[in-house]
C-alpha cells in the first residue's frame, strides 16, 4: 500500500505501549495492531484525530506516502519524489505538452 503508517515510531518516542494507546483512543489493541502493521484499508478521521491527540502529534507524523518505483515495483520513500506537490509528476505551473 502506498500509504505507510508510522504509529510504532510515535509510540517509541512517547514511550507508550500499544495497549495504553488503544485505551486512550478507544479502539481495541487488535484494531490498533491492524493499523500499525499497515493492513488497514481505511482509517476514520475521528480515529486519526484521537491518535494525534493521544500521541500529541500531527497526522503527517503518523502517515506518509511512498512512491512505487516503476522499474522494479519497489516502494520508494516519499523523500525521493522530485516534486512533492505534484502527484502527476508534471509541474502544475508549466504549460501542458
């Protein structure tokens, strides 16, 4: 999935367990594990807001987009994307083809 979840990073920074975070957010540890391990297909904004409140962070601290390398099918961290503001890869301020 091109969206990577970094809940484990924030848990380590906050020195918090999965169980404690699940209690604070109001979800089961099993559902938090599904989200943490990248197996979730969706997340409610209310859950994301509760996670951010409990971890004292921003949504971008928990979620990041990873581009997929066309040559070998491997995902590349978003830092390797040339233009972060343009999903199409074309500069939005340039004229079309």
